[in-house]
C-alpha cells in the first residue's frame, strides 16, 4: 500500500496538531503556573493580569528579581547538571561502584549530584551574580521580579524539612517492603497456575477496589488502643501504634499489595519458565533458582512496580493524615493543613511554594523514568 | 510447584493482606453494629459561696464520666444493631422528603448528598475520560515521531502529580480573581464567583478529574493503537471506507478491551473520590461518600471520633 492513499488531507493534519498543542497546554499549564506563582510576592501572584504574574512588577519593586545575567547563568548551571548526569555520570558510576552494587552506586551518585546542584545553584550562584550584576550595566538590571523567600518560609520557618524527612521514611519503607514481599508473591503466582492462585488474584482485585477510608476506619480504634492489647505480648513498653511511621508503612504496603502482585505477576509471566526449569534440572531448589536465575533478569519489572509503589506512598493523603499525628506528618497532609489555615495572601503563596516543592521530585521522576512508567501502565492493560 | 513452596512464596503477601485488609473489613463490619461510649454517672454537688452572715449553698445534679482507679474514663460498648446505619441514612427524613417531592430535603441529609455527588461525578467523568483519552491517543499517534516523546512526558505530568496538589493547583487558577476566572469574566463580560455555589465547584472538580485521568487512558489507548492490524486498515481503504468509518469499525472495536479496562479502573477510583473535596475545600457545598467517612473519623470538637457511624457509612 502506498503511503499516498493513507496520507491525510492538510486540514485534518492541522486540526490534529492544533488539538495536540492545546492538550499539551492544558496538561502543563497548571503546574507551570503554580511554579511561576511561587516565586512572586502575593500582590503579583494573585494578579488578574497574566503578564503581571509573569514579570512581577511588585516583586521587582521590593528589590528582588532576576537580571538577564542571572537567568543565563542559572540556565547554564541547569544545562550542565543535566548534561553531566546523562553523559558522564553513567560511566563514572560503572567505574567506581563495586561489582554487584550498581544500584547503591546510582543512589550515592544521585545524592551527590543533588547536593552539588543545591550548593552551586543556591550557594555559589548568588555570590557570582552579586559581583557581576553591578558591573554590567543594563544587562545586570532586574527584568523579572522573583523571590525565593516563600521557599525559605516553607522549608525553614514552617518546618517542612521535617515533613520531607517523614515522607522519605514512609516512602522508602513502603517501596522496600512492598517490593520484597511482592516479588516473592508475584513469582509464586506466575509460576503456580493452580486454581488457588487464580482465586488469590481475584480476591486481590476485589481488595484493590475497596475505599481506603473503610480500611482506616478498621485500623483507628485498634491502633489507638494498641498499647493495651499488645501489653500481654510485649510487656510494659508496648507501643501505641497510632502516629508511628512503621504502622503507616505496614498499612500502605498492605493497601498497595493487590496492585503490586498483579503487576509483578504479569512481568514474571513474561520471563520464560524454561529459565528456572533449567536451573531446577541442574539441581537448584525453587528459592535458589529464584535467587540465581530470576533475580538478575527481573529488574525492569521491579523498577517499574517500585515507581508505582513510590507514587502511592508519596501521594497518599487519606491514610497518612488519619494515622499520623502532627509531630511526624508527611508532606501532603502538612500542606493540606497549611492550605486550610491560610488567612492572608502571603500564607497562600507560601502554600503554593510548598505545593511546588512536593511536585518537583515527581517532575524529576517522570523525566528519568518516563519509559518505565509508560511500560508499567501498558503492561497490565495490553496483555490483559 | 509444590503447595509448600507456593505457600512460602505467597505467604508473606497473603498474611499482610489478611491482617491489614480482610481483618479491618470484618472489624469495621462489627463496629458498625456497636457503639462505644464513656459511662456517665449523676452526682449531687453542693456549691457553697461565702456570703454575708451565712454561706449561700446550692445543690445541683451534675453528669460526669466515671473514672477507674487510674483516672481513665470507663467506656462501655453496646450492641445497637442497625442504629448507626439509621443515624447515617436518616431514613425517616429521607422518606418524608421523598413524599413531599422535595429534592432539597433529600439534599440536606449528608449521606444522600454525598451519594448523589459521587454517582453524578462518576457518570459524568466516565465518558469524558474515555473520549478525551481516545482523542489524545489518536492525535499523539498522528504526530511526527520526533515530538511524541516530549508530548508523552507532558501528558504524564497531570497523571503523576499528587492528587491533592493537582486539585489545589487547579483551585489556585480559579480562586478569587485567579487568572482563569479573570479570563472567563473578560470573555463572558460578567462578574463570576466560582466558589460561591455548588454546581460551579462540581464543574471544576470534574475538570480536575478528567485532567488527572485522561493521560492514563490516553497512554493505554496509544499503546493499543500500535497493535492495530495495518492490513485490515488497508483493506478498509480499498473497500472505500472513509476515516470516520475506519475509526468506528476497525480501531474502536480493536481497542474495546482496553476501553473496558480503563472504564473499570475509573469506576473503582471515582467511587472513592475524596482528594477533590480536600483540594477544593468544598465541604460546605459538595461532599463525597469517602469524605463523609473521613469526616466521621477526624476528631470533632470534643475529641471523639464517631467510629461506629463511620463504619456504617463505609459499609
């Protein structure tokens, strides 16, 4: 068939591409806009004229803004960080991480790059531009009003770093535990093929559709009184589970479990069973075959499932807001509290800055793992 | 695989699900028939205030919770049958309202209000998510290969963002004289107050939900479009089918399993609609079923969580 017969007429192509551009605008605009808002003084951020929001005259009048030099240098730093982490970093990680510990090497490298970026961008850059700006005349004058004071308020004064730490604990816990438990179960379910395995999967599907608030209603009284009913087992120092991150991790892992085992099962079904059968013929037990033969080839599926577990734990509001008390709250409930407390417009912009801080890691995550996320979304659906 | 090995592999996962999903379900079911209340006793208290010549003394009957030897309040759990359900459903008020044909009467009861919103939200967003998802998938598939990657990246953003934050960011665009409200006012040439009545808030919530879920549908449909049989498309062209007929008779039937999959997932998720109510701070106007449960679970002014009512509404 010639391409000509399937070629589309120009109006259709234009229509299609216009719609695509329109969709991209809708998809990205709210996130872009709150990012812009978070850098402005309250007067500018809630101005009804969009140009005022972008250029921020009131913020500039307050004496904080970015000159052309600032922006160029800032973009250069961002560009070189991106280049470094896509070009040079993989080689460095390969060379310096001990054999078999590549994952650890990547984590260390990511942390180093992150810390380095923060130091250069927020520490060194202001000093350099502070020297350069007065020297360069018109180029050094502020063009766009922008201020980072709201981020300072959020992270330093409002103790958001503490919430960030809690979020980190909860998400790290959920991802590790749910992957460990889930890979074993997913492998077992994929290789068993018995009726029991089928029913377990169906029940898991039913569990997935339950509203989370139902489950939390079940935990609350038990968790609050746990010191009482745990004392026969644990003695005097039985903990009250309410407000403990560990309890929340367990709950989130369980809520996530149906999804995890479904997804991992579909990944394991794609690994040919001949592989572990060959290992079994050579005299391996099931566990040994799993450890030596399956583990080296399962990482793509595990990484994808891990991403989705991360998203669930990171984005959760219902469970964390009900089961954690104020002292160890995670980021999302904390910002909802901030948002509900806001009275002045300054408070609102501070809440916007907090929202952007929560979104930034997710943005990076999509950038790095786009392929895995797409494959994870389609894996379950296309193969049925 | 022997049963024993299978059990060893699957065991931990099953244990977690039983402990944290099946057990709470049973416990919620049980709690919904019981009410735990502090025990109260009535005592006579004599209050004396110093006065001239004689003290003025008053005796009054006070109700106070009974304390045990540790100073804790003694509570008692009673079996109340369906009472909690009655408290939540408020059937008498419901039937009176139905008899009077008064819609606002039904809407003044929290449960029915929440049910109405949840159902309507589900029914309205479902066709929109499927429709928009399909449209986006088609245009991505139609676009040049080079720009597909960046477009998919942008499309993933609304899907991956924290739901509460996503709802908030839409909220901020409209709040007060936010940029989009200003645009609408300029376009319609009239003053708008989008947060002053229920239906505009509902519209915004639906807009948010479609924005949030359409990318998910689009990516799944896009993957499905890659597997459409080119031969049947070509023979359709030879048979003289136009574009619309090809879409309707070949592509959509091919995607049908995926459309059903997306619809199922969407039904499950919108039934538990919750984050929008938090993000749009709409509890004064619009509430959903899951939010109702959440509200029963948060301590009220007296610090009491009405767990049994929550259980009843959840079941």
